[in-house]
């Protein structure tokens, strides 16, 4: 019996808390890996190169685009973000399920290249709550928060393009929901190759 590893794309407007949910689930499971994206965004306090993102300069990022090193890349909130082929290969060959945290454009590109990818959209309980989280996080100024909220509103209209939706009321519950999705996907009939001999 052979199982294929999953590629799980999780998208959520910033401030929904998807990173917290994913990291919580990863602390409970061993066979789950997180793809580290490359970005031209400056690191926030506490963020580390090679842990949270590969932080690149614009010329470094453009060089990688030219060399076809990205599975997908997109401009989000004035910065470039992209998934490297090397990340996908590194994890899938090690037998783990792989989570990608991408915006909606990224989800669509991945679904084009890997139609069997599982896509999950995470919503805040309300836009008001999301604004509060962004203000409390304190990493973006007023203008940037408004821009992110507007972008969030646009992205939320696209949630029906995803296979699953999780409303993030509470971290533990949302991590449990994500875990349930992953377990169910592994049980799908077309994912199992069963040797009946
Ligand atoms: P943040 O700056 O808050 O870390 O991320 C901003 C947005 O960029 C989030 O919606 C996040 O999911 C998205 N993002 C992060 N990495 C990638 C990536 O590799 N590709 C794409 N398309 N979006 C990404």
C-alpha cells in the first residue's frame, strides 16, 4: 500500500492567524513540513532568514525568476513572494506532507501545476476582528493595515475557489480542523494504491 504525499495550500488574508494555526499543528505532528517562501519583504522583528522566509533583495529575487527557480511567484502588498522548486522537492522526497502558505494567486498557480493539491482558505470570524489583530500585532502602520484589509475583502470573495474553508475562531480548534482535512484527504480512495495480492 503506497500513499502519495499531500501538497496543502493554506491561504488567508494577513491578520487571520494562519501561521499560528499551522505552527501549532506542526508542533503536534511529525510528518508535516512547511515550505519556506522567498520574499523581498523586509523581516519583521523576530523573523529569521531560512526559518520564516528566505529574505532576498529585489535583484536576487529577479535573478531566481530569470533562472526559472520558482514554481510560482506573485506581487502581494508591494512585495514579491515566491515558492522555490527546491523547497517542494526537498520535502516531498522526504516523505512528508507539505504545507504552502500562499495568497490566492499562488494557490491558483499551484493548482495548475499540481491539480491534486488540497486547498484551504482560512477566514477571520469578522473583518473587525482581523483589523484588531493587525493593530495588536503592531507590524504595519495605519495605511498598510487599510491596504491589507481591502485586499482581504477582495480575497474573501474568492473563497469558493478553495476545497475547504476554516473560520479561525480559536487556534486549537482551527488546527484540529486542518488536521481533519489532512486525514480525510489521505483516506480518499484515489490516493491509495492497495495491493490485494
Ligand atoms: P506576510 O507579508 O504577511 O508574511 O505575507 C503576505 C501574503 O503573502 C500572505 O497572504 C502570504 O500567504 C503570501 N505569501 C507568502 N509566501 C508566498 C509565496 O511564496 N507565494 C505567494 N503567491 N504568496 C505568498
